[in-house]
C-alpha cells in the first residue's frame, strides 16, 4: 500500500512537472492513481452520520 502511494504520487508529480515529455505509462499510472485515490479519500472523509439516539 505504501509503495503504491509513493509510486502514484511520483507519477502524478512527474506528469505535472514534465507534461510534454512524460511517457504514456507514467500518464496512465498517474490517472489511475488519481481515479482510485480520490474516491477512497472522499469515502474515508464522509463518515456516516451518528443517529440522534446514539443507536
């Protein structure tokens, strides 16, 4: 998991910094990482609301 996060973040940074010279493999990895990371983080931050009774 940690390796995937590091590789994904490096791919995104490399894609942003060197947009014109980025190989297709890095672009695909970066977009796949973003496509998976954004919903995971969003679902983690949107915890279900607590019922009023505490039940």
